[in-house]
C-alpha cells in the first residue's frame, strides 16, 4: 500500500496532513475527490 493510500484511509494521518493546508486547498481537494468518487460510482 502506498503512503498516499495509507494517509487517505487513516483519519489521524489525514488530519495531520490537513493541518498543513489552507481551508481553500482542502475544499479544492474535496471537490476533486468527490468528482473522482462520483465517476467511479457511475462506471
């Protein structure tokens, strides 16, 4: 499992990473991740 996967799937790691970002960056990441999830659900 890659480090990115471990971070995305672990809430504590995700919170620690999120502290390094602005709210705007977090919102942009959320928008993009939501798009990707939606595309996968439709496939």
